[in-house]
């Protein structure tokens, strides 16, 4: 779907929807003046702080700071992707999504529509499932692995026969050509134009998307001498390994209810935990854990417990997972099982209650990663301490939340007995993004930001779009001294140049700090008598602040300059800036 197409479709749908009616399907809302109010569905509260503003088509919670439009609400509440919500609302409102809107490189393959690919996978699920009936070898395998008939039925576990073309022939009898099966990843092409089954003599684990539709398969060999032990569908128009978590369609509600997700590595680990009553679990699907997986998990929970095998490979995988998930702001915990155990064997031998107890005592992810680094490098020497800090540096630098990053610095400092400032300096020298200072200096929630000079100026522009032209004449994105304000001002300018509405500004921002700030601006009253005069004053103060920062840089350069010509140039610039600052400052 082209960007312009979905933005246009989104605007059409927004105009036809009543945001209060839609959110009212999920939250009990009561009138509060011109708005609606209810208990926030995204955090526990006793006093309603969740507000819906029908006139502005937005929602905002004053308790947790979340907010957005009708699309973001359903995305967050149900854990759906934007395209899924768009299609749902398009059907509801009668907005047609033509080929340019509904299709993209990710929705078709080899000319096969997405709907056809889904139907073929549904056919494959039934075919493999039907092969279990009467096959003693397969039934015995399920019994040996402790899988009940109910679990086999619920997850549609199946079997791919030993022959080379069982499914290809079956699909052919339904009028499906081999080339289409190849596009689905269910068959492999031969040079003569025919095809043979990709999966042969394997236990089949259907992989479902978040809506419960089959999109791929994982196959485990029944013959121990056949490699690979596990064979997964290739990536197709339906299936992206880096964005697919096995079992999420079943487990998303338990994850929300429990407040955390248990992440395991294999299909059997997931099924054993699910069968034992630990429903808030998911598994990776034929690939290493990725940031995309982490972003998906963040829709449902802020906390993830890593439950991996107890061998060295499991420990290494857990450490890598911490480096992937922790920078995303997730509260990562790690539970490493005894060396001879995996989640499947552990829960079957000791039961769900024992495992739940251990999960509750899972170690903090950062503590675990630091301990692994110390175990490898030691901290008995300066070189060992330096190696530990350098090993942890990528995780800290990749962490976008300044409070979390500052806490990580503190933990590294305590574990290595190195002063926090020295840890920050070492990480900063390693390159990458700026290392945050003390947590108290870095904290910025929406209200704190809006009370700052930068936040106040940008709020004026958002609530009084007619003033944007004035701002464009006086300042540029580089005027701002922090990246958040620079990016927000650039977004405002770009939206204004497109002649877009305030609602469109919200539409263009994903979940995160920017959306929270925008949501707070839109619901907060701004009783300003003369907005233009207020803006002129704010712009002058911003420019003065920028010039004073430049003066500090010049003063530092003068102290270190040895070249007389360089000193003369700096002194000349210093004099010019001092005059500009004087002109900008009020006379009183």
C-alpha cells in the first residue's frame, strides 16, 4: 500500500467513524461535558482518567499518558497491526481499499493474491491434520511427548507423509497448480516445471498469524538421522520470521491478563507450557529473536521472561535476547533452567506450579547480562573491568529511554566497582548515541516537557497552526538543542507544508513519547490571551538560548586556541553574538 493511499483511506475512515462509539465497545464511557470518560484499559486505576474527545477524534489517559486516535486504540487494545485495523474499519465504514491500497509487495507473491495463499494454507492444515488419524507412529510420538489429543486438535498438529508428492497431488486434485504451491513455500520446484513436497515424514506445526489464520509451518523430522531436525516454511508474502511469534494468537489475552510474557525457543516448549496452564507464553518461529519480535511483544506487555534451555547454547541465546529486548524499554527477566533441562522437560517433570514459582524469581535481564560479561572477562583487573563495560556499551547506547539507560549505567558501575561517570565516559568513547546523564536530569514526561521553553513553543504551533509561518521565518529545526524537539518541529513543518490537518499530525506518529506529548497538547487547555505575542517572545528566547550555547563553545575554543588568527576570528564571532543576544533580551 502506497503511503498516500493509506493516509487517504485512513482519513476517509476516520471521518465516518464515531470514536466514542468504537471505544465504547471496549470501555464503559460516561459523558463528561463535551467529552467521555472511563477507566483506562491499559493500566489499573480506580478513578477514571481515560478521556475520549469526539470533536477532536482522539483519546488520552491522564494516568498512564497514552493517547492517540481510533486506529491506535484498537491496535493497542487488540494487539493488531495497522493494516489489519485499516481493513477491519474499511469493511465497517464501506471505504473501498482498491488494489493500490490493499496490495503491495508484501501482500502478493508470483501474482497470487493474499486471500488465495491463505486458503491454500488452510487446505494444507486440514490435509496434514487428517494424516494423523490412524497413523500409530505419529500418535505414539504425540503420546511420548506428552501432548494430549485436545492440544493436537486445538493447534491442528499434523503429519506430512513420507512420499515425495502427497500434498502436491492432493492440492492438484483441488485445481491448485505446482507453481502456486511453490509460491506458498509448501513445495519445491523441479526443472521440468513440476514440484515436490517441501515437508516429508515430519510432524507438522501450523504457524498462525495473530488473527488465527495459518501462514506457515514448522516440521520436525520423525527420523532422527534426517537433517535438519526442524524445517520451517521459507518467508513468503504471508510469513515473515522476524515478525512472527508462535502461539501469540492463543496467548495474547493471557499475556495481558498476567502482565508478562514467557518467551521460549521451540514449538514443543510452547505447547508443553500452554498445556500445563501457562498460557502467557510465546515462542520464536524458526529464527533468532529480533527487535521486531520485541516491538510486537510491547503491544501486549511491558515485561518479558526469557525461559531458555539450561545448556551453554541456551545461556548464550538468553544473553543475546537481553541485548535485543532491553533497549526497547521492556522489563526483561531471565530464568535459566538446570543444565540438563529445557522448558518442555521441566514442566512435564515438575509441574506448572513449580515453574511459576521459579518464573516469579527470575533474574533481571541487565543483571544477567552483566554477570555473563563478568564471568567471561573478570573484574579483578582494570582490563577486565574495561572489557565488561565495553561489552555492555552497545546495549546502553541502543536504549532509547534515558531513565532506563541511566539505570543500566548505574548497574554496570555497581557490578564493576567503577564510578558511574567513568562508565558513561567509557561508553561515550565507544561511539554511538549520546549516553544519558543522571536519571533525574534526563526524565521527561509529557507535562514536564510542555513546561519547558521548547515544549511551550511547539505546543503553541500545534494549537495555533496559523502561527507556523511566523516560526518558519524566525527559526529552523537546528534552533532546538535536543533531538526530540528538533524532530517534532520538523514533523510540524512537514505536516503544515502538506496542508494537512491536526488529526493527520497524530496519524503520522507511532506509539511512543511523541504521541504522548501530542495527545497531552490536544487535550490540555491553553488559555493564552495573545498567542502571536507569546510565540514571538518564545522564539526570541529560543534564539537567545541557542546563541548562548554557541558563546560557551567559543569560550572553550578560545581557551584551547594557539593560532592567533583563529583567536581573532573567534573573538569577532563572540562580539557579534553578544550583540545579537543583547538585541533579543527584553530591556527590563
